[in-house]
C-alpha cells in the first residue's frame, strides 16, 4: 500500500500537478486578459459590497473569510520556512509567480461554482450548495466523476488534513507551553464541535471574526519587523529576485540552485493558496454575490489567493530572512525556524506569538476544511441530519487522533487523494473555460454600459444547461 501511494504521489505531485496547475493558471491568465491585474479593483469592490437581501446564502465577505480559514494554515508559517531551507530565498519569488497565475485559476473555478450552485432545503439551514462536483455533474454531465471528486475531498480535506492541522497545534502548544498533546486534542475537538455543529452559517460567522483578526495581527508583527529592519528590506527583496534566477551567490549553497528554488517555491505556493485544487469553490458557491453575477464571487476568491501568498507568506519570509538565523540547507526548519527568527526580532515573546498564530491558523483551517466536506456530502445525497452527524463525529475523532500522532502513510494517502481531486478539477475547468470567458465578457459589458452586472440564465441559452434558472433569473 505504501509503495502504491508513494508512486501515485510521485506522479501527481512530481509531474501532473506541478506543471498542470501552473499551465492552467497561465492559460486562464492569458485567456482572461490578465484579469487579476487589470481588474484588481473589482476584487475589492466585490468584497466590500453590501450583503444582498437573499438570505439563502452567506455574504461574499463571509465566503472569503471561510476560504481563507482553510487556505491560511500551517503552510504559511512552517511551509514557507521549509521552502526557504530547501530552495533558498528564490523560492519566495516562485511562490509569488504561482499566486499571480493562481488568482486567474481561483477566479475561474469559483465563478463556475457560483453558476452551477443549487438551493438545498433538505436541512434546517437551507443554504446554497455547490462546488466542483456540481459543475462537473451539471456542466459536463458527468455525475459519476463528481462523486469521485466528492469522496476524495471528504477523505483528504474533511478528515486527514484536519488531523495534520491538529498535529501542528499539539506540537506548538507542547513546545511553547508544555501542554500534553491529549489535553490539546480534547480541547481542540470541543472547540471544533461548538463551531461545526452550527453548520455552514456558524462556520462562516466565526471565520468572518477570527480570520481578519488573525491575519491582521500576523501582518502587524511582520510590519513591525520590517520597520525595525527597514534599511535591509530593499536589499533583501533584490536578494529574493536575484536568487530565483541564479544571479546571486550560487543560490546560497542550495543544492540544485535555480531548479531547487523554482520547485520548492512552486510546491509550497500551490499547497498554501490551493488555487485550482477545487477546495475553495465549495464555499464560494454558498455565497449570495453582490452584484448578482457568478463572476462576482470569482473576484472575491481570486483576492483570497493574493492575501494568502502575496501578503501572509511574504510576511513570514521577510521575518525569517531579516533575522539572520536562516541558513540554506540548514537543520533548523519549519515552525522552529520561524520561532527562532521572531525570537531574534522581539525576544522571548516571539516563539509564543508563533505558537498562538499556529493555533489560530490551524484551527480555522479545520473548520474551513469541514465546510468543504459538508458540500461534498450534500452532492453525494447523504447531507441529511444523520450523514452530517456522522461526518462531524469523524472529524472530531480525527482531530483528537491527529493531535496524538502522525502516521506518514495516512497523510500520504491524503496527498494522493487530493492529487486525484485536483487533477479532476483542472480537467473540468479547462473543459468549461468557454463558459468562464462568456461570463466574464458579460460582466464587463454590463459594467461598460454603466449598469450593475446581473446574470440571467434565460438570456444565455448557450450556457444555461444545468443552471438553476430560479436562482439566476
């Protein structure tokens, strides 16, 4: 089993996804005419618009915060440090590149999720349901493939990745405060239960308070560090760019030089922002966009990639690089490197701050990941009260188990599962790329005409197949 899983991971993460995610991002960047640059202001406008009067969905801001809850996790703290150690400072430049093209991919997949969403009144929440499984089934007419996608998502994001996040929290709490892992696991499970048993709306509400606070506090610490070392910042930014292209001192001793910088930057960037993975569209579908057009939620989720990588990951990188404790290929890596770097800047409070940040980042990832798996459960037709209770119980068990131990084979299985899930999603959004382009064109034609964009399915028979006309008329 281990040999098979390792083979699948080598295929998915060594070849298919590393090149596939980048290629799809470049494809949508070009086909949408560099939308992430030209229409950056539209992202802000879509997030800050007042919530719509339709109470069936959550607000665009809540959808953004819930997707960020999942995106912004331990990868933004430990993952960036690993990328630096294995790939050198140049890895950060390639993380920026991945985020730039990933914004176009995130726009495409979340726009499709909005278009093909459905109303779900089978439970007390009566929320919108949607995501890749829905646009695969309704847009491509392949419900069986949507089922495969849903199973992969529940296995990876809903269960195993939540164990990974719990493991990170338990390690951080034990290292910073000496707390036993079982105590952390039980407390974390209790806290998780309070949130997830309230369903999608409760998760969105909690995320809309916790995520902005958490991200702002972390970025504030980075700003303080940058101000303390302002004279070194321009040189450090040049060092990142030069190292990415081998223009500095032979990539600082990193084996593989430019290739190592590119590979590690791309890998960590993709793991961090999740663009193209098919995860964030699940919560994007739950929103009632304002303006009432599928593209509106696409802009919101594209901005989520910007926040995750360009802001939060860069903040971690600068705190590490400006500390002077980082050594290319060194033994100090992951969370410990980030903690040692902050200790250099602000003293003993640094490691404690990182431990608290990991707690918030990882905890919100757990509830965000659960929200995704609830959407997948709904697609499989078992999103009733019994199905949801079973899923929530399994999530809590995985949180406690993950806090106590890390079993490599299980985590590798989740990687393989996510690899299959992402591959299916990339094929689907490429197949539906014409629909994305048509929606985008329609959105900006209305903006140009001076009217607020509104999508009406009856006016677009060429893309209306599989679309819920009650929602979009």
